[in-house]
C-alpha cells in the first residue's frame, strides 16, 4: 500500500505514482486526462480540494484510493 499525503498536489502524485491516474479518474477527478490542465491547475490542486470542488464524498475518495493500493497518511 502506497502512502500519500493530503497536501500533495495532483501533479506531484502522478509524477511519483503514474498508476494513481486511474484512481483519480474513477473518483471523478477527470481533469487529469487533459495534459494542459494537469500542468497548470494540477500543480496547485490536491485531492482534498478537488473532491470538495466537485462535491465528491470523502468516503468515496478513500474507498477508491484504497482499492487502487493507496492510503492517505494520517497526520
């Protein structure tokens, strides 16, 4: 299980774990499929802010990411 931090940007996460893109798309953060959007907004957006913006329940985010082998690091 890969540990990810709440404050990591979407861009950083995809750079470190390219396979995380599938989880992002599945949960509804499909802007990662647009290379320009990823290189601009993705450098500022975290999964937390993306989920809030798109009104995605946090429980769903955690479930999808766990299914894909990612766990949010407890702080």
